[in-house]
C-alpha cells in the first residue's frame, strides 16, 4: 500500500487524544487548509484538506479509531484483507467535504454560494470576514432508504407556503438541493438489510451448511426483484458474489451500480438426533 502520514500527526494530536480534542484539532486544521482560503497554493491545500478529512473520518469514529490504533493504515487497505470493508460502515464524507448538485425544478443555476457557510452550519456561528455571502435558510428532509434509491416527491411547508421537493433516484444521505429561497438537505434513514457505498449495495445473505457444502441455489431479494443465485459446492462463509446492475442508479446519468451479496454459511444451533447421527457418520469419513 502507498505510504501515508500518521492520522494523529496530520491533526497535530497525540495518540489516544479524546474526541473533543480531535474535533477541535480538525476544526483548526480544516480552516487553515480550506482551498478557498489558499488560492495561491490551491493544489497543495486541496491535497492537505483531503488528508485532514480522511484522518478525521477515522479518529472521530470509535470503531475505526480502535482498528487504526491496532493495525494502522492496513486496517483500511483492501490489499491487506482487513480494509475497504463496506460491511463495517465504510467512509463517509466529512462535514467540510461537500458536493452539491443541481436537479432543476426551481433550483438555481451555476454557483452554489460561499463554501464557508458549511463551517457556520457545522460549528454554529460565523467566522468574521471569511464569509461575505448572506446566509441562506436551510431545512432538512428525511426520507427512507428505499425512497433514496428509487427517488420520491415530497410536499413540504416552509413559512406557511407549500413546496414540492423532487428527490432524484440515487440521492444519498447529505445530498443538498438548492432552491431560490432556501436549501434542502436530504437525510436518509438506515436500512436493516442493505448497506450502501457510493452506487454499490451490500447485503448479507444466509445459506444452509448443506447448500454451501454440496452446492445448490438460493433466492436473494434485491431492491427491485427476487433472483435465483447459484451457489457452488464448497462455498466458504463470507464469500462475495457480485450482481451487476442491481445497485443504486446514478443521479442524472444512465446505469446503476452493483449489488454485492455476502454469503453467510449458517450453522444450526440445535439439531435432531437423526441429523447428529448423519453428521457423526460424515465426520468418520473425514468431512
């Protein structure tokens, strides 16, 4: 894997620093290296800003921080066999990393305004001369996981006036839709079955021990349909199977991501006497 700087070093804190110290250090470093404050060295600032966000992603999350403290960067390196695991939660964009989209339907065209407003929103308060633009009203709209995948239309009431909000298929948690008078931030509730990483979906699916050993078929329920999945004989638990085009639609583009099914071999907690005798017989022949 490529050499990376220590996350604690990036934020300027000691290993084991408490969460409030990490957050404070992140705020300080993010403000210092925000690209819009470093126009004379924007390329360097963008790289450092990305690095700072990545460090905060890990150190602000107790589980990821614990893994990093134990394994270092290898904990998130796909090549190491430990990292890049979407079932463990994956990475989300930090509060200072933003990507706003224009979906039409009354939304403004062109510039999305002063990026320093996001600092005001996160920390609650302005930063003096850093932001000259007038703050715009912001509202949040919570939708279900399935609605974010398929798209939905909602009616909201703001200042006693009704507005129709069209959420495009494939919208993600944190997607912001800008209108002339205000902004809407989309909040997506978690799903019990599916996890999402960009346009790909991930799903745990249990299969019986006998199917994993002998092979067979199992029925997997995707977002849109039920599919018969062929299981090869000798399939190990946690094997990933890729189903192309069964993921999340691309916003304002054709095509979908993929669905990755993780096959979990189910070992029964209780067995009958007949099943026990059969397994004992198998063990005697070396299975």
